[in-house]
C-alpha cells in the first residue's frame, strides 16, 4: 500500500519526471521568448524615428555665412 502511494506521488511530482518537467520548461521558454519579442518590438515602436524636425539655423553658421 505504501509503495503505491509513493508511486502515485512520484507520478505527480514535477522534479521526479524529467519528461513532464522538460516539456513544461520548453513551453515556458516559448512563452518567455514570445513575451520578450513582443515587448522589444513595442519598445522599438514607441521610440521610433518620427521624422525630420524643423530646425532653424542661424545664418552666421551656414556653410557660406551671411553677415550683417
């Protein structure tokens, strides 16, 4: 009777069965990688280049400066 209880408990234990634990860890890696890719893509989207800004350049600093 005790042997059956130990066997049943071992079947349910995460650390005892390498097949169950490796399958779980594989799926956790897939989830973590997907979350990392989505998060990185979103961060790049938020900090994207939004176009050329309109900058006023003083005339005395141009390639051919214009003085008063």
